[in-house]
């Protein structure tokens, strides 16, 4: 995985992860961040991502705080990289490491 992606994931993960989360709760939290990648693949405009993701959300409101942090990072990537990389797995790995 490219160093820029890894660094961005690390920074975002630290911003939204709390040390008080239990392991199972943390794992659940880490899995939800891939919704932004799906929005990009669905060709949702960047400014409409928060509303589009929240409309389909099946998670607690507190998980929505990551959307504004993850969105610019995903939308700066070339579409071929968004399609090719499993951002959900990368995000989950980084998130759980925190």
C-alpha cells in the first residue's frame, strides 16, 4: 500500500478512535468507514457525500464524525486507485491498530 494512503489512514484513525472503546465495539466502528469509498464508486459528488452516507447509515450517529475526515482523502485519489484498493480492509487494519 502506498505510504500516502497509509499515513492518511493513520491520521484519520487516530482522530476518530477512542482508547475507551471495547474490542468488539471498536471493530464495529472501524468497519463503517468504507461507506465513503462506496459513495465515490457510486459517483456521488464530494459535497453530497455526508448526506448520502448518513442517509444509508445503519450505525450510531457518533460514527458519522469520520465522514468529513475520510471524504477528502478518498476523493483526492484517482478513481482507478479507489477501485483497485480495498480501502475498507486498510481502514479496518489501521483503525484496530489504534
